[in-house]
C-alpha cells in the first residue's frame, strides 16, 4: 500500500552515522551549503519528529466538531431565524470553504499533488459537508424532491467526486463513495418498503454491485495511472461492501439460504488474502481474514451450541489476532 505522508513517532529516530558522515563530507566539499546541510543533519540524527499524523487527526476532529455544531445550530434556530436565512448562511459558509480550497490547493493533475497548506484539504472537506448539510436542510424544509429525496445523496456524491478529483483529496473521495453507496441503499430500501417486499435482498445486491464497481474503479485508476493513489480508497471501501453483502447472506435465517453464501464468501476472501499478501496490503488482508473468520463462526454456530461454542470463539479469536499480527510483521519485514 502506498505510504501516505510521514509516520508519526513517539520519539526521535535513532541516529544514522553513515548518513551523518555523508552529509558532513558533502558540506566540507561545498556540494551542500550550511543552510542545506543543517536540516538534513537534524533529520539524520533523529532530532526531527513528524507530527503530521497528529495534526491531520486534530483537523479531522475539528471538521467533525464544526459539522456537529452546524447540526445543533439548525435544530435550535431554524424556527427563530427562518429556513431561507439559515440555508443562505450555510451555503455561504460552504462557498467560502470551497473558494479557500481553490486558492490554496494545487491545480488539477492526474498525479498525486502535494500542497504546502495542510489545513486546506480539511477546509475542502468541511465545505463539501456543509454543502451536503445545506441540501439536506433544504429538502427537509421545502420537500423539493418529495418521495425522491434520496437523490440528494447522489448529488452530494457527484459533487464530492468532482471536488476529490479536482483538488486531489482522498478524504473527500471517501465521502463521495460512501454517499453513493448510501444513495443506493436508501433508495432501494424506500422503494421496496412501499411494495411491502423484503428489503434485505435488494440492499445486499446493491452492496455487492457498489463494492464491485468501486474495486474495479480502483484497479482502473492504478492501471491507467490516473489518480493511481486513489486506488486504496476505492478498493478498501469496495471490499468492505462486497464482504458486507456476502456476510449479510451468510447470517440470514434459513439454512438452505445462508449455506449458499458461504462458498462465494470463502472464494472471494481466499483470493483477496492471496493477492493482498503478495502485494503487502495489510488492510485488505485483514478485511479478508476477518470476513472468512465470520463465515466460519456462522458455520460453527450451526453445528455447536452452549459452552463449547463460547470456548471455540475465544480460542479462534485469539488465533486470528496472532495470525494478523504475525503476518503484518512479516509484510513489513519483506516490504
């Protein structure tokens, strides 16, 4: 899996004497100036500690707090201020965030774009979330789409997808994909509920289709080298949906039904495990192992019961954890 930024460390890296000596020699030969050599020496000596991961976590938490605050504001003030004014304020805030992102983030490129403004990506995410909140508020107040209200999720998905590609944002891409999946799930649930039919098969089918679509999009991005760094986002979410769809079939009632889902679940899980191990993809490997394990538990639950099942679950859970830790360590050693 591609590395994303610098790893966060609890303490400084140990000093690398070979690199320190090489930098010193280059400075003595005037290949490097003192200004160039100083930061390189600090890094080689382990005096620099990256806090990028912590900063990103704080910024993401800030975005969530702001959007939560907007929700509370809507709930407390929509009658006093009026829906038109509130919708205008949220729309203006979303537009301001998008304008800020447009000015700060790099221009469009099919390759990975590096921005000197760490917060700009999260301001962009905030702008897209505010846009989605504004659409949802307008729909609840004015019933613009009526019974077709789930289509506002599709609009959010398309807008977020365009913003993700324009501004090279994996966070916004995740929002686009989850909004699209939510649109398919909600739309099918509503339509099937009105006809008093069972919703589960339709929702399951949509999860499988969306998962396959996202996975294919990720593979295509990597092969075409067009936003290839988006591939992990597409594939990870795609596999989550595929395994969720398969597991929903495994855990449904009726032996004649759920047994038929076990075989495709294990086939897909085995394929993902083999490919993920070969490519050193820890997240995908973990997802596949957990999915196969849950399928195994369903099979054991049908054959065992009571205290024996409790001990089996405890023992197998520990075995799975040990396996995942060992494989992850092995992947890091051979990467």
